[in-house]
């Protein structure tokens, strides 16, 4: 059965590999998936597409919306 999961993804993005300056943010996604694990993976893929320079991506599924 497919559910809609709420997934928050923390993203860290460095200016360049030798720099200590970075940007940090959190993005919220609503992902339709068969399980929490699939929602987790789909959120990672979506975050990587939207933030190709991201060096750290940490997803967390918080709840089922539907």
C-alpha cells in the first residue's frame, strides 16, 4: 500500500573542498512510497538533484500524512 510520508532532509553544502565556509539547511518533502525505507531513498535522490553541490544529506521520515 502506498502512503504519503513527510520527510525532512538536512543538507550541508561547502563552497569548495578546501574551505571551512558552508551553508546548512533543511528541506521538507512529501514522498509517496510503499515503505519508510523507500521514502527515505527517494528523498535522498530528490535532494541530490536539487542540491548537486551537497556534501552531506541526512534524511528523516517523520510521519505518514496519508
